[in-house]
């Protein structure tokens, strides 16, 4: 997940990275699926349309993360590998696998 924190002024790049880590601490533990009515990739100005069930990837082998992140990394001048290292060092952890999950 890429969290892009927009600040009104960014005197120090570390401030934005810290804000992203704080945001990830709040969402990284969420597990499963969410219902979306707002399709941001269509640039809708308001929530519009039928609710769509969105899922989460649960394994690193489900997609080629490097390939899928390349355009986004370039567009946002980000590096998903660097962000993963920074988040790991900051103690941001995912939800793990629930004991009742089908494996």
C-alpha cells in the first residue's frame, strides 16, 4: 500500500515520511476486504456508483510487486522497497494470518 501524505508545505522530506509511517500504523493492521463507493481512479468528485467489494493481497507471490509498482513509484517519486524497509524499521506490522483463516 502506498500512502501519499500531502502537506501544505514540506520544509523537510523526513516530515512527510514520518506522517506516512504514522498513517500506515493505523491501517497496516486492517485485514480483509472493504466496500468502496468512491472510485478515485476515475476522478469522481463525490462517492458515486454501486458498492464494490475490494480485497487484499495476502501473499507476496500473488503479484509481481516490483512490476505493478513501477509506474506508481515513478509518478510519485517513491520507492516501494525503501518504504517497506522504513516501515519495518519503524515497527509497522501487518495483521498476520487469523487463526480461523482458511489456508
